[in-house]
């Protein structure tokens, strides 16, 4: 969650979840001691995002781009 909070500080309130996940994945895959699988990274990202949403840092915009 700390890593996602740092990404939030960089992007501000307009966080693109896809870009944030790519950055989160890139940073975590640089670990040499125990690399994470994509499934584990996705689960960690979703839990961290849910926690930030619960605390009020991130909210859905309900904007449809299609």
C-alpha cells in the first residue's frame, strides 16, 4: 500500500489505474530476493487500491471513455 500511496502522490487525484498498475508491477519486479508472480502482484495492487479507496484517497470518477 505504501508503494501505491507514493504513486498517488506523484499523479495527484487523477490516477490512471492501468498506468499505476504498470508502474507498481515494474517496481515490484525489480526485487532480486523473491520475485512476485503476476497473479500475486495483481492481488496486492487490488488490496492496496481498496484500502486507499476506503480511506478516501481514491474514488471512482464514473466517466465512460467508450
